[in-house]
C-alpha cells in the first residue's frame, strides 16, 4: 500500500536513482529523512558571514538542528545554589533554636559548608532545584556519588547536555564567547576528576561535536574531557572519537599531536583505574 513512510522512502530512491522508481509519487510527502548536509551547509554559511563581517547569524548549526537556540539564560547563573531550595530557611532556623525539628526534615543545602556537616546531615539533604549548582560544589558532588537515586544523575545530565549544546562556540553560529565556554568545560572536567568518572552528557557532546571541531577552540579543555570518556563505549570509540581526531591529527602541528597522544594516554590510564576498581577479585 501507499503508506506515508513508504512514499517517503520511494521518493528518496527516486531522488538519487530515478530509474529504480517507475510509479508516480505525490508531490508533497512527509519528511522522514533528515538532510545530512544541513549542518555542514549551515557551518559554512556561518563562517562565510563571520569572515565577511555579517552579524545576522540566526541559525544554529549544532548537530543538525536548524532551529535557533534560546540564549536568554546563561549557564553560569545556574552554578549558584538558590536560597532555601529545600525548605524555608527562617522556619528551619526557628525550629533549630527551639530544638523541635524532626529527623526527617531536610537540611538546607545552602548551609552546607564542611565535610562533617555533610556526614551529619546526609540523610536529610535534598538536592537544589538548579542542578547546575552541584557542578561547582565539591560537597554536593560527594553526596551525588553516594546517592543511588537515578533521577539525580538524569537531572544533572539533562541540564549539562542542554548547556553544552547551547554554549558550544564552534557549533552555535551566534556564540563567540570562547572564554566563558572554556570556563564551563573546566568546571565539568574538575567535577569528573573529583568523581573519578565521566559524565554521559559530556561523552555525547564530544561524539557529536568533534566532527565540527577545528582543533584550536578550547583545545586543552576538550582534550581533558576526552580523557574521561567512560569505559562502556569502547565499541563506538573508533568511529566517534578516533576518526574525527585522526583528521585533525595528520594536518596539525607537532604540539597538537602531542596533546592528543597525552589525552589518549590519560584516557587509557583512567580506564585501567576504573577496571581495577570494578574487576572481579578472582
């Protein structure tokens, strides 16, 4: 039958090999296949307009998205823990003074200052509404590594994935603030070093953005993040990591080659450390 998805497939065949399709197809069919050249064309147009001094860069070129991304909220505004995120702070102080607070009441995370506080109140903590604030708080990162609540990790990874997509200076045409994006990547790397594991949102960002990377923008920060790609993705690493890096490797300076080799060496070391931790004693 002439289902819409079959019509879309036949129209694709007719576009590239018209001799294979002899039947007549309707002029308007629903698009089921994205144009693979879209990101490259948008990236080339962005570079052309930037070199010509044009400022009307309205299209985002990140990973094949053609919709402009909202840049009203800056990522660094999410890195401060909001006041009384878990409960009303004045009410907490009042109950604390009277000694009436119960064991199951939450402890305001904005009051968390020391590691002993974390240990004493770990059963009464609640993550803030802005998960980005966890990224620069070592105590909350420790708490995150102890928590078994999967929703906490999903919240952080979702926020991080969105911010990486919106702030990437070489994938978003109207974003030229490399210094701010570099600071963001440094914060992510420091959090990964503290947790001794890579973030899945960061891994996805690297795999999708490396083919568009010029090897220069935020070089040290990007290669630092490469060194924390999780061990579980070995089967995908050749096509998603090695191939894009190889294209840059063979056409770049000796310094870049050494930086890439150092990053891959650190990646192997992190994998070995992770494997030692999780290996069967036998």
